[in-house]
C-alpha cells in the first residue's frame, strides 16, 4: 500500500517529553525536546544539541505573527510537555501542545546534566526556587494558588513583613495665644493596608496565578467573596486591588508618572500625603486653590515667600474676619527700597480703634514731613517720665481755641538767642503766685506798659534768668 506523507493523512503520532534547551538560534520560541520512547536518556548517544527543534502551539487568542501576541512561550529546561509530530514517519518536526505539571521527586541538580529527560543546567526543579521558596515533593502549581500554602510563598511573606505602619500625617497647629479655634494638638497616622485584604482569598482552584522565573507575579483571584487583582515585581513593588475595591500601590524604588495630556482626580474622602524627603512643585501656569473649610499650615522650620520672582507681582488679600498673629522674634520690613525700585508709599486705613503697646523703646524717623492729626477727636501724648520736643528750626504750637499748660512743678521758658520773648493777644494775662517761680528768663528783653495804666511806672526788672 502506498504511503501518504501529507500532514493529517499520515496518522497522528503523539509524544511526551522533557525540554532540554530553549535558546532557539532562530528566535522563534522553539525548544529542543527529548521524547519518551523515541529518544534514549543517554547523552552520548543523543546529545541535547542533536534533538529536533519543536514548535510551540499558541492558542487562538495569540496570532503569533509580526510581533503580535505573546513572545516567546514560557517553557524552561526540565519542563514536561506533550505534543505530536507533523511528520509521522520521520518524527523530526515535533509540535508542543502544552506542558504537564506534576510532583517532582528529585532536583535538577541531583543529575548534574549526566542524563537526558532532565534540565542539563541542573536548575529545574529547584530545592528552593528563588522568589517563591517552591521546592520538590510538592505540586508544581504555584503556592499562591493553593489556599494556605500561599502564606509560605516568599513574595507574600515579604509583603506582610514589610508593611509600613504608623505613618505620621499632617496635623493642625495649636496656637492658643492668637486663636481659640484650633483645638488640642493632633497626632493623626495611617498605615499600609494588609496584603490580600481581610477577606478569605487565594482558594484553590479560583486563584489564577502567573509567576515568572525571577519572581514576578500576577494574580487574577476569583475566590468567592475574596476577589483580587495583583501585579507584583520581584523587587517588592506591587499594585493590588482587594475584594472591597481598596487599591494599594507600593513602590520600593523611585516612582515616575508622566501625563502628556490633562489629569483629573476626584476623591470623595480624605487625602493624606507624607514624605520624609523634599517636595517640589513647579507650575508654569496658574495655581488655583479653593478650600471649602478651614486652611491651616504648620511649618517646623522657616518659610520664605517671594512674589514676582519672574517680574513684578502683587499680593492681594481680603479678610472678612479677624487677622491675628504672634511673632516670637524680630519683625523687619521694607517698602519700595530695593535698588531697582522707586520709593513707594505705605497706606493703612483703620475703620475702628488702632492700639499699639510697646514694652521697649519706639523710634520713628521720617526724611520728609511728618504729620500727626485727629480729624474730629483729641490727640493725647502721655509719658510716665519726660517728653522732649526739639526742632533744628522753628517750633509752632497752634490752637484754634484755648491752650492750657499745667505742671505740678516749675515751668521754665528760655530763649538763648537775641530777640524778643513776646506774650501778646487780646486780654492776654500772665499771672504768677510768686514771680520768682515763673522762671521766664531773657538774654535781652524789653518791658511794655500795660495798656490803660497811663503814666504808672513799670516795675523794676528783675535780674535776667541765666
């Protein structure tokens, strides 16, 4: 009978075997497989390099062409596979349909590459696989998918051991000296959520796990009541969504997020942000902040504010309530005195009373004129000790009505220049109980007759006061 070598008409010959090499020179994802019953375990008779290259059958969800789909297939040395030969007679074109999990009894290192049907590199199966603690004499299914065995998986145990607790959150300031509305000192804190959440999860056979050689893990957990999604890097960085929708993102290294378009974030609850380093914000456009409630700032160090760093800029404030402040140190200020700025004014309008209490000295100096004026009320100057009034030129004291000068002691009026000390005015009167106590002294002086006295002689002048 004539043989027909057309694929599909020459019979179906299947096999089971072990992958011994995956370094496909053509980079097609092929592997070299040693097939039970067709190849000997003697590496001298059939070295691994002489085994046929087997193509991997991809699922219908994977086109496996032009870079599309999954690349390459994930079969490591030591993997047990099942497949068939495209050439039923020659058996040189194997096709692998899938892999076969089991219970490995011996580690790949026990053979040292001396026999076939094992990993020539002696790596798989491992006595303790890096990233998972997986060993021999246990199911090849990931521990993460096997109920309580998940707690012994290195990635999960490391996550539980590395939970960050008691992270300090920002607290409101307590400033009773100027405000009674801040309450007592706060100490808010928050912690990293528990890995896998608080619901029972990871139950077999509902947790679908993908685990790579180096320890990357993905979990799609369909455990009833404990549904989760997890993506974890071998370094410990992970993102997890637990059953109640809580999402945890933990970055062990640095984090970069670049958005080419707009970003919109809506949070219905509270937001806490804590950093042990420096935070910088650079905004090339406008910065708009609207607070529906209270806005507090608590700064442990110094605060510097520069407005107009890119040119001239204004600071405009409108406070509909009170403004209270308490400065423990010195206050220094300057208005319009920069080297490139012209002198500017300082205008202050107070609708009610204006009070200033100074426990030390006060010094006010003006290069130009200085005026102290009350439009409709009195002006009072009170000192517990002396009041000094000095001018390089003239001193003028003008009253639109009466002027009263009263002292509990003596009054001394002295002119050291050559001139006249003149008291004049309608019905002007100078009266002293004791003229010697009046203390009016002249360097050069004149006596004037009192109008209406006629030829009455004037008094003999007393000796001029020194």
